[in-house]
C-alpha cells in the first residue's frame, strides 16, 4: 500500500499537535511488518520521535494492541512511549526515536546475555491482563499467511 505525502504530512501535524509542539520536519521510515505508516517527526524544539500511524482497520487494531503492551510493560530494552492518540479510526503511537542509536557489537551482545541470567529471578514488569489476551492473537501478514509476530507494527 503506497502512502501519500499528504497522509504523512497530516500524521506528522497530528503528532506535533499532540506533543504541543510546532512541526519542524518529518521523513518516512521504510520497513516493518505491516502497512502502518512510519515516520520520524522532528518538532521545533529539536526533539524527534518515531511514529506509527494506522492506515486501515487492521493496522488500527494492531496499533491498539501494541499500545496496550507499551502501556503495561516497562523494560530497559524497550523504547519509551511518548504519546498515544486514538481518534477511533486512525490511531497513532509515538515512541522514542532510536534511528541514531548504535547497534552493539557481538561482544556487547554476549555481555548482555551473560548478565541476563541475573534478571531471571525478578520480572522486568508484572504482566497485565492485556498480555494474556494478546498471547492468542495471530494477525494475518499483509502479504498473506500468518505473521510470526503476535503484534504487528
């Protein structure tokens, strides 16, 4: 599904209003597992955020499920959720912009795996009722067939 420049501009303006900022710039982000619209939005104060916006009823449902997760789960490896807006048809999720983040090398990944053993005795956050409901969610992949991801986005 091709997304128009007008759709992207409209979403970027909604995000800026939601954040009580003036829009400075936006750029599309390619990739992902659904047809959700993805943008990096930069506001006049210089902050930038990653945005996922619904493009149809299916992506709206998946974004609502993703919001439920971000609103209940806190962990150091998850991006920070900055905002959520649901107008009933085209919700959007605003997350920390990680586009400038550096990927760790193999040595760093190994250290994280070694250190993860210490967290097994304490959960990162208590699972809420939504996570139980999402366990059985298996959305259709946009290209047909089942997606391996429980939550699209």
